[in-house]
C-alpha cells in the first residue's frame, strides 16, 4: 500500500502542476489589471500640440494640448482657442499673461487683447492695448499689430494718426490691406479722390501678390482706383487701373463694366459696347452685369443704331424678367429647405434652367449666387457659424458611432468573461486539489508507519525496487524449471538468487536514511505547493466573485459619455435649427433686395424702350412729314414751271 | 459699400413712395417715426436672437472641446492599454536641407502605417511639431521596428533609406521617437529614441 502510494507520487505532482499552470495562465485575464496609462514625455506632448497648431487645425491643437503648461504653451493654447472662436477662454489666458508673463508674453497678450477688443468694435479700448509698450514681437505680428492699430484709428476717423502708423509698415499683405482701407476711408470723406487714389496705389505697390488672397486684394485695389479715377473724370488713368484686373477675378465683370463706362464717358461708344458685351458672359448676379445690359442699348442709341438699341433693350427686359423669376425660385427653395441645405447641399437650384448657357464663368450660377450672398458680411458670419456647427455635429456623430462600437465590444467582453468563468469550473479544480491534499496526508501517515517499522523498502528508490522485482521473477522461474534441472544445479541457483536478494536488501538498507529524508522533503514541498494552490484558487474565486470590474468600469464610462454625446447633439440640433432660421431669413432679405434691384432694372429698361419707341416714332413721323412736304414742294415747283 | 448704400437708398425710396401713396393723410413725420421704430425693434430682436445663437454656439464649442479631450483619453485607455501599447512619433530637426516625402513603418516585418506628407505638415514639423505616426498594440518581448524614409536631400538628391531598431516591450507603455536631423552628408540622419 505504502509502496503503491509512494510510487504514484510523481503523477500526483504532475496533476498539481497542471492545475497550477491553468490557474497561472487563466488568472491574469480575469484579474483587475494594475497597469495605468503612461504620460507622454513633456516634449512629445508639446510637439503633438504644435504640429496641429502649425497645420492650422486649431481644434485638434486644443484637444492635444498637454496638461502641464509653460508660458509658451499657454500662449499657444490661447492662440488656438482664439482661432477656434473660443475668445473668452483665450482672453482669460491673455489676461493672466499680461499681468504675470515675461516681457515677450506681455507684448503678445497686449496685442491679442487689443485684437479681441477690436473684433468687438471697441476701438478706443483696442487702441489702449495696442499702444502699450511692446518688445520682442515677431516681424509678422508687428505688421499685424500696425494693421489693427491703423484700422482702429480709421474707425475713429483719426486719419492722420492712421497714416503715421502705416508709414512704419513694410511691404506685405498687412501693409497692403491697411493702405487699401485708408484709401477707401479717404474716398468716403474726400470730395476730390486724389488722396484716396494715392493710398490705393501704395496698397497696390506694397502687395507682393504671392498668394491668391493677395491677388484678390490687388484686383479690388485696382477696381477701387479705377472707380475713383472715373469719378475724377481721369478716364485714361481709370483704364490703366482697370486693364490690370485679372479676367478670372470675381471682380472682372465689374471691372469690364467700369472699363466700358470710362470709354463711353469719352464718347468711345464702340469700345464701351465691346467691354459690355464681354460682361454679358458672366452670371447676371455678378457685379456690373445688370448695368452692362442696360448700358449696351444706351451706347447703341448714342451711336445712332436705334434698331440695335431696341433689340438690346428687349433682350435686357427678357433677361431681367427671367432672373427675377429665378430669384423667386431660389427664395421658394430657401423657404422650403432652409438656406443651409439649399446652398450647401443638392437642391432645387441645381435644376434651374439658367439663361447663361454659354457662361464663361468656370463655376455654376448656383455658385455665383452663393458668392453674391457670401459678399454680405453678416451672412458671411452666419455661414461661417453654420459650418462650425456642422463640424461640431460631425464630431459628435463620429463619437456617438465610436462609443456605440465600444459599448457593444465591452458588452461582448463582459459576456465572454462569464462564459469563461463557467468553463473554468473552479469547484472541480478545488475538489481535485483537495484530493491531492488527501493523498499527500495518506502518504505522510504511510511514511510515519514505515519509519516506525524501519521498512527499508517503503522508501527505497525505484531502481532498487525494480531490482527486487527482478530477483523475485528469477526465483519464480527457478521453481518452474526445478524438475528440468538437477537438484545440485537447483540448489546452486537458489543460493545465487538468495545472494542477489540479500544484495538488493543491503542496497535498500544502505540508502534507507537518505531515501527517508528525500521522501520527507518531497512531501513537505508537496504540502507547501498544495497550500499555495489552495490560496491561489481562493484568491481567484474572490476575484471572479467581484466580476469584470475594469470592463464594467469602462462600460459605465462609455455609457455615460454616450449619454452626454446624445444630449449635446440634441442641444446642437436646437441651435442649428435657430441658426439655420437666422441664416435663411438673412438670405431671403438679401435675395429680395436683389430682386427689387432687378425689377427696378426691368422697369428702367421698359421705360427707356418706351421712350426710344416714342423717339423713333417721332423721328419716323417727322421724316414722313418732311418727305411729304418735299414732294408737295416738288409738285408745286413743277406746276409753276409749267 | 457704395453700391450697397445706393441699393438701400433705392429700397427705402420705393418703400417710402408706396407707403406715402397708401397713407396719404398721415403726416410724413409720423410715418418716419413709425418706420424708424419698426426698423429699430426688428433690428434689436434680430441682434438679440443672433447673440443668443452666438452664445449657445460658443458654449457648445467649449463643451465639445472638453468632451473630446476626455474621450481621447478614454479611447486610448480602452484600445491601447499600457501593457500592450506602442506609439511612434516623428520629429524633424532640420533647416530645410531635405524634404521628407513619405514614410513607411513596419513592426516585426508587417506594415504598421505609411504616410505621405503635405507641404503644410512638413512646415509644421520643421517648426517644432511632432507627429504621432502610429499607435497600436504589441505583445511583451523583443520586437523590430523598421522605418523607410523617402525624400529629397541636399543637391536634389532623392533618397530612400531604411533603418531598423530593436526594442523590448515590457508591461509599460512604449513610446519611440523617430527623429530626422541635418547631417554633413547629402542624406539626413535618422535616430530612434525610446521612452519607457
């Protein structure tokens, strides 16, 4: 019994080992992981924010801004906030910097606070910030500061001070914009446009024309200079300005119309008609196009081509009539679907049969209308706001989708967790460990008995026991062959077997002490291991009893965020509806104003045509009378001669 | 400006003429006061509505920013736990001596990400920005990171350079910075720095 139990010892140990492996492999996946997110190294966290900031992705720059802040990071964050339109938050940071920052940070803060005041229309307050002492501002920022400073003075009608600041500016976009504004301001107050034209010429000279926005400014400057020159009756100068406006500019139609005006003012009607014919190729909504339609018949009339003039008036009447109806369609579409979806999505406007099938404009009349609408500053702001709200909606929708995916994933993980717990079947594992423990106890008792009885074979090594078994086999074989061999041979072999048995027993008794110690040691280790496994299993059971804590915590967080996102989306939808309503109302106001303009043009064309018909009729009548008089005179003179 | 002013003038003239015809007996002064009052009240209403939208939009923006910050943290914790998290970053320390065109990143021979740079992104990197090239999960133990850089070096020399880096992933987050800097040679220098 003892021998059997002890000979099974390694197999028992294997079972315990396998159980241990199971526990050690399985347990970590159920355990509450103690790992925590490592914070990014400070320079990487800062670099990630700067990457977004310098790309112009201000929203991402704010999101990526590190928790730990330095003065420079505060400036960068404030800049991102301000660019994203969170001016109040940005203002708080600048306020803090202007009192506690270094000289450089203070300078930037003064400038930014001034800019914020300027954008609120508080010109004097803005100037207070702008005029504070500044040092170490970058070249670009200094130019921008001068631009705002000069503009604030222009708004306060202090033109001399504005001009003095502009004198400090060097070539570039800011200088060009500033001189343009000064030129326009002069044109509004001066009866004589020389000062305004000079400013515009300087604006043009300082324009480096390197980017698209500067090219547009150049066109605008040249058009304004041309307009003012016409007012000053300096037509050649006007033509020299207008000739420089790019043909693919948004202002090309207006420039061509003004070009015609400059020519017609010098009674060069043919040249004027040529310019105005080119204007006709642009969408009617573009500046100057409607005026050109009215100007062409006027010029034909002046040239004495009455029939051409009549047909041109008829064409103008038809065009204005059609465009008024188009505006009605647009207004109806805007009223039905809202301005946002009408102009930014697919709408009824796409199906309007526009009169300009041969338009040289690279864009569609829908875009022409969009551009016209966007030229209204209030609408521009509303449209910008609409795009920002659409961006927020897109962002929230994306998170809503992602959170739904995470929610589902966590749900599956939690359910998977319980399934794995079921499969783990800890009670059967505990039973097996208890069996092993019982076996170990029995072995201990057997060992104690063996020790008392000095049973050397109980603790003998496997090799010794195998040898003893072989000796017994030999003895059995000898008994079987006893009758086949001589008694002498039998006795001899029996003696030899006895000696072998004695040898094996001697070996067992020799190793008894050592083997006893080894077995006792092994049983102690087994006891310890069994105890450890029992504790491990208890801990494991304790953990699974708590459930998937981390997964549950994640799920809870995800669900909470999902609720917040849904609530925020609803809030956003309300604001978007209000915003779309405001945008729609403003668009309709602008379109109705344009319609009134077209109706007025239509009436003007009709009146002029009526006058022209009347004039032509009168001329024809007088011609007829003159012819009749002449024939009468001829007849009378013939009669007299006879 | 002027055109708009003319337009407004025309509008008021038409409106005024129509009203004058209809309400012939009402004195012009009274009519003007009525129009002015109506216009002001309409404008005030419109302005306050716009201000309310502006305030709501501002609050929403601020809330969305806060939500995004919290959500990015949650997403990172959920999808990239520290014991498997690996993130690669790219920094550029150069003075326009070379132009990075694209980059390919492989982890243990498998493509993790490829990126084609725009001019704005290169400028942002040159100004001190750092790009997060990749974030993913790997097992603990030894790994091999391979980065292939394509670009234009000094003297319009086109380069395609492959660099490898062996690293050991522990149970902590692994951050690796790949930095490109100017060198005396035609091609830039590439350096890998491990964090954690």
